[in-house]
C-alpha cells in the first residue's frame, strides 16, 4: 500500500501490566489514539472493554492473565500500523527464536518487567511501556505512545501524574 494511504501521523497508545487497575490518568493519556496495544497482565476482561471504547485494540495474554477471557488472547501477535510492523508479546524472555525475522518486525513491544524503556538494537526498536497498574517497588507508573509517520515509529514513554497522594506514598 503506498505511504500516501496512511494518515500523516498515526498515534498508537501502548499499555501493559494493568493488573486489573485502569487508572483515569491512563485513559486520559490514551484518549485520541488511533490504535491501542496492551502487552499483557491485563487482570480483568473489563479493562479490554474500556480500552476498546477509546480505539481499536490489539492485546496479548500475560503470565497473570487467567480464565476463558484470557485464554482467547494470543501470546504473541504481529500487527502492521501505518506501514510499521509491530511484534507484541508480554515477556521478552519468551520471544520465540526467529520470530522477529519471520515477522519482519520494526518495533517489538513487551511488558512484564514493569520497567519502562526504549532500546534500539540491530535496527529494531524495543519498547516496554512499563506498568500502568499498581505501583511495583519504586518504579514509575507509565505507559507509552508510539507516533508513526512515513513508515517510521517514534516511541515516547510517559509517566502518569498520580497527584500528591501517590507522591507522598513513595
């Protein structure tokens, strides 16, 4: 498909490790996204329903997702958005050998560690949006947005503003 068929900038919201908690701050940051990705450890099926109200959603199952609703989710999925191929899984350590080459992925999105980050390696962008659910240890509560234009992806990890109550609880 020619690049002119894509919107000038596609905004993709990336969230992971909600563990049953979908914060209003996360919903606010994801508002206006063209597509959403959830990298697992969702916690409850209604989280997926609420995200689908904002934008089309692609999600994978995490190691803490159980029940029939979770069994219906794939462990990995490849999605092409705005001319960028994204490989989505929960735990990067569970990446099947050869999967990225077979998928011709440009971006790899994973969760699990609760540690947000963007790493470029061998021409691939590895994005972990961190955890948008309950705070774990002293890690920040984060998610990400992925701007896609002209077949290129620009990731941004965003820390959620939890207000004074959350700050004093650290």
